[in-house]
C-alpha cells in the first residue's frame, strides 16, 4: 500500500478501537427506582441491574440487617450517591409514604417502582390458619396495592409517566398444591397490575408483571443459601433438587435472580415503552409444562 493509504487505514482502525472502548450511554441515567424487598435474593439482583444502567436506586426492605448487608455489597460496586437503603414494611401505609418521601428528598421523585417484597409461607388449606392467610394477603396483595398507590400519586404529580413492575409468581397463574394462600395472593397481584395498567395508561404510567418460577439461588450479591434451606426441607441434597427443577422445565435450565432482573430491566427501560398490562413468565418454560 502507498504510505499515505497505510497510514489512513491504521488511523481508522485506531479510531474504531477507541470507539469500541468508549463507555456506552446508560439507558436509565437520571431515572429513580424504588425496589421493595431490595435486600432479598431477587430484589438485590434487580437493584444491581438498574444501578448498572445508571438509575438511582432506593432499596426498601423490612429486614434491617439484610438491608445493611446488601447496601454494603452494592456500594462496593457503585458510588454511594446513587443508592439509599430505607427500612420499610410494605403493609404499613405510613412506612410506605416515608420511603417515597425519602426517595423524593434524596433524588427528587420515583420513576420506576419494582414491587417485589414477599414471603413464601403456605400450607395445605385445612392447615392454613387465618393468620397465615392474612399474612399472605397483607404482604403480597395489600403490600403491592400500597406501594403502587404511592407510586401513582408521585408519578402523576411528576407528570412524566413511569414504570411499575410487579414481581409476582408462576403460582399466580397456575395452582400449586399446599399453597392456596400464596397462589391466591399472587393471582391478586397479577389482576391488580392489569387494573393499574388501565388506570395508568392515560398518564403514561406503565404496569407490567414478571413471573418467576422457582429461583433456587440468591443473586451473586446476596449471602443467603436458599438451595440448602429448600433441599433440607425436601430431604434432598442440593444438586438433586436443582436437577429436579431443571428437568421439569421445557428448556432444562435453572432460573436465576439475574434472569428476573433482566426482564425487570426491560420493563423499566424505554425498550418496553409500548408495553403495559403484560405478563412475562421467566420460568424456563415451566408454566407451559404445567398447563399442557
Ligand atoms: P427473599 O425472601 O430473598 O426476598 C424477599 C424480601 O422481601 C426479603 O428481603 C424480605 O425481608 C422482604 N420482605 C418481606 N416482608 C416484607 C415486608 N412486609 N415489607 C418489606 N419487605 C418485606 O425472596 P425472593 O425469592 O427474592 O422474593 C422476591 C419476590 O419474588 C417475592 O415477591 C416472591 O414471592 C417472588 N417469587 C420468588 C420465587 C423464588 O423461587 N424465589 C418464585 C416466584 C416468585
């Protein structure tokens, strides 16, 4: 090649390499997200995913110790300015209002709500006490109502729309033995999301649902060990239990918290700007298998 042409090509290749190395703009920059149950196995993965895309995140959870641990692990990855941790019980109106106030004071509002706080506590119907039934209803059904009502109020006042994502469950669509309280509460979350999608549309508030199937391992930034707990409860060893869940799915794959976080990120971002009232099952195909 003539000297000038070789120089041009080399220069062009260097420019290309430089462009490749340049950081891409973050898709949630300037957005503020509240993640309930943010200290838990799935919530921490969701918080991590939204932070990675540039959102400011308020972690809200009833478990102060877990909240502190998760916040510490996340602050090792991101600047302290982009994350706050708030102790909050989703069943208490005053606590929910206080969490939104904290988000408004710290960051100026809330654009994204991920309603994820939950429990997994159920029993066969004849052994289900009224307390157990009410606990499921108050944390799952009422809790999801309270946090979304507060989100609607703040998002309407902001006047720029918003995105609400419910982490419900495959069990909100498909019955599961010995879990009527949980399944009923999760089904109510899904129907609440549909109602809110209708109400929110004129204001640009989108409401969508992500349904996990059994997620056996907590996120990479979470210290709990569900797999061991569940395996002990079923009298199986951990690899046996994992294999059982993997084999019953169509895709023969385990669902991870990071998979739930990815679907949540989709609904939080502009990539889903034309989606509301939708339900996505992140279940490796298990809902299909169940209803076949
Ligand atoms: P997790 O127990 O790790 O997280 C739940 C979090 O919610 C905990 O940090 C807990 O402290 C918090 N919480 C409980 N009650 C609360 C309250 N009253 N107020 C505020 N926070 C409260 O469990 P997870 O699996 O990460 O659960 C997240 C969501 O995913 C839940 O709604 C759950 O029903 C749903 N889900 C989980 C699975 C699974 O297999 N892990 C499957 C389907 C659906």
